[in-house]
C-alpha cells in the first residue's frame, strides 16, 4: 500500500508540474508583445547581446522567457552588484546592466535584469516590491517580477528559484493564489521597471 501511495504522489506531482508548464507555455505564447528598450544605450546593448546569445529565431515566446530565466539562474550569483555604481542613478537600468555584465546581484538585480530582457522580447514585465516568506519563518523585504497578461499578474522570481536550486520552477509564471503565503504587500517598484499601461 505504501508503494502505491508513493507512486500515486509521484505521478500527481509530475502531472501537476506538466500542467503548470503547459499553462505557462500557453499564456506566454499567446501574450501580446510590445518590444521595449530601456532607453539607455549601454543597457540596451548588453540586453540585445544577451538575447542574441541565449535565444534564436524560431523560438516561441515561452522558450525565450524560459531561456532568460535559466540564464540568470545558471550564470548569476547572489551578492553586491557593484557595476550599478557606474550609473548616475541607482535605478532599474543600472541594476539590469550591472547584473548582465557582472553576473552578481541581489533580488533587485535579478529582477531588473529579467525585466529588461523580457521587455525587449515584448512582454509587459515590471518589478514589484513587498515581502516574501523566509525559509525559517516570517517575512523579509524582497523585489520580484510580474508579467501582466490579459489583466492577470504572473510572478517570475529568478532569485528565489536560484536560491532554492534544483530543476523545479516554483516561482515561474505562477499567480499569487498558486503561491499562497509566499508574497505579501506587493506594490510596483517605481524607478525600476514599471507597467507599460
């Protein structure tokens, strides 16, 4: 009986993960695209170079977004983004540039880099500030991304998924309802990346 129960749970989690991935694929592939640059020459150059290296013609929007997410998780680490200091202002563009060049940063930097990349693809991606659940209980200040599709906000949090590790995407294209008690008090992080409309 125990073996049956374990097999059932394994199949259930594999199936629900497949359903979640299929839902993300459908949502992203059917989202309206409005390719948008940051407006900063240096940041836009590194964003385009990065996209040229990790995506190619013929990829779906979902595949491009997943490639951006994986790129940040695979090549970046948590730490101090000192390259942002090369900019006159500490804003989203500075943080995206510093992360994509130096590959070290905090949640702000992961999120700004992801926003810059996915906005260049054309998605309405913006940064949100609030609280996230800590592994040992309680909450801590945090910045993550949201992509709005048809009036619904979907969470993308590459820094948390990088921190969790493994091959699962717990914070990739999920609603707040799908991640209960994970986020609290979400507000747009003005001065970083804001919604298109």
